[in-house]
């Protein structure tokens, strides 16, 4: 991944965290990694533990950010969530998988869309 893409991704994740906090969610982990991959954001939404995948794009030229979360990616995120829960000892009665799309045009403010229970 190029430095420019990494910077765009990091910017998108910061925008996503700000959005979640502004909407009352409590972020408990960011960029958690294992051999299987990475979880972008883990956050509590009340009593619900949400695993949030962040996708940032400058345009929809190659599809919307949310469209980048295909079935194989969703399956990997589910496996990572189980691994995170086991490694942290966290217990939640309800889990949710969200996709946060960050539209970051070259000029102007970023737009954040939060799709709760995306998969």
C-alpha cells in the first residue's frame, strides 16, 4: 500500500472514530491485528459490541466504499471478531458488524455514512 493510500485510510479512520464518539459510541480498540487480518474499530453502542470496518474513498468511480466489503471480507471480519473476543475476554450479549463509509473529496469536508448491521 502506498503512503498516500495509507494516509487516506488513516484520515478516514479518524473521521469514523469522531463520528462514532459524536453519536454516543465508546471506542475500545483500533487497528487490532492478528495473523488473520485487522479490525479497524471495536466500539460499544450501548450494550451492543460493534465491529466497524472503515472504507475511505475519494470518489465512487470504482464503487461506493461500502461495496468494497464483499462476502469474503465479511467472513474474515467475523473470524477476527471471535479472535478479538477470545483474546480480550470481553463478553457481549449482542454483536454487530458495521461498515463506515468515508467519502473524502480532494477539497471540502469528508462525509461519513454509518451502516449499522451491514452484514
